[in-house]
C-alpha cells in the first residue's frame, strides 16, 4: 500500500461517502489516482463501495491509530513512552531493533497500521490489514545481562492477559511460550528479540500482534484457528485505548521483571496456562517430538514436562494437546517418551 492509499483511507475512515472529485481535490491528485489508490484497499480486504452520484464509502467505519489519542488514554503514563505511529513498515520489530543498536532510549514504541513483512516466532508471517489488528513493538532496556531475560516472553504474556481482562477478555489463556488464546483460538502473539552482553546491560524489543477485528478475507489467509477482540468482548475495540492499556500493563510487569525476574509472576502465568496438567506433545526445533504432561513452568520460564523418563525442562518448541493435530512439523518426525 502506497502513501496515497493511506491518505485516501483516512478520508474515508468515518464511513461517510466522499466523491471522487472531492477526494482528488483534497489529496491534490487526479480522480484516476484516487480510483487506483482505493482499488489497492480491496486487495488487502477492505471493502470500498462506489455509488453513482454519491462517491466512495468504506463498508464499515475504521478507527485508525492516532498518537494523540493513545497519549490521552495513557494519561500520566504517557511520559514513560516515546510513541511513533506509522502508516506502514516492513516490520516494527526490525525497525526498532535497528534503532536499539544506535542507542534509542528504552520506552520507545513503534505502532504500524500495515506491516509488509510482519513476523511471528520462528520466522512465521504475521498477517494483518489496516484496522484489523494492533501491531506494535516496544523497546525496553535492562541493566542485567541477556541471561537474566529468560522467562521474559512469559512475563509479557501476563501483561497482555491483564490488559485483555481490563478490555473484556478475562478468559484469555496463555500458551507456552508466547501465544495468547481464547477458547483454543489465537488472539495475540508475542515476538521478543534481544541485544546486549551476557553480563549486561541488555535490551529487548517486544513485538505484539493482537487481532482486533478480522475481516473474512484476512481470516482465510491465516493457517490456524483465530479469534478477534471484537468477538471476545462483544464490541468493536478502540485500538487507541487498547494500545494504551497494553503499554500500561507492560510498564508495570517489565518494571517488576527488571527487579526480580520471572519468578514472582510464575504463579499468575500458570493460572492462565491453557495446557496446565494436560497430556501434550512438544515439537522440538530439530524435528523431534516429546510427549508428556505439562506441569507448568520453572522460575526461568522453562516448560516442565512429566515424561516416562522423569521431569524434563525445555526452553524452545511448539506445544499442543496430544492428538489435537495442533503441533506443526508433519509426519516422519522421530518420537521420544511415547
């Protein structure tokens, strides 16, 4: 999506009709350029109606992110963050990682309406479209070394769950190590990338993608069961308010984590653990599969599995209910502890 498309989108965001002539005049371009810009919206799943004599209108109003609106919702917390809202970015995590390496201050936040190469964990794509999801990254700096940050993704999950509870999604659960689910469907994902020395200091770029109101065209592109905040809470969310609520909870949790690590948050995480006490299988990065019973997590965030060979700890992998078909990897994998 080009800059002109976003400019046209902002003109139509209120859901009212705008004539092609009026839009062309406001944007300083030709009517043909307006038509081309709006055609690009159809390609990303935003339906635009055209009615002879009335002009163009979005199928539904669209509340776009606005920095001033987020800062109003943050209130006294706004001073803790340096917020930037972009129309588009390849990846907010990639952009903020680059800035972190040049000394950008902790508390910096980049939110984007559209990510052309949004990323999930292990290189998976994060699909979004303007107004459908909330995608942003937060830079947080720690005095401790990178080794201290074990369990950070789980701590962030606690912050996201707290924010969602305040927004009407109190039943959201956490899937180790970085997914937020609602009734078995993905509501949000977390991607954390780190910089720094083992002895400190260190920095983490925390990327969060939250489904807010997914159009059918976008759902069809996602290869797993998903749900959005509108369905969970029963109302269309104001994404400016949602972003502010998430940042407030992240500030609280990250400050606690910087003092004491993950251990004080462990019990709260386990209360929300969707697989706690259940028979699961863990698909390992090397293609192996481990089966056992999920016993929760350790103080450093490691997954604890009870297997035939005893309790084992894992720091990476994809966990799913045994026999659910949820785990990725396919046939031909070796299997241990069956």
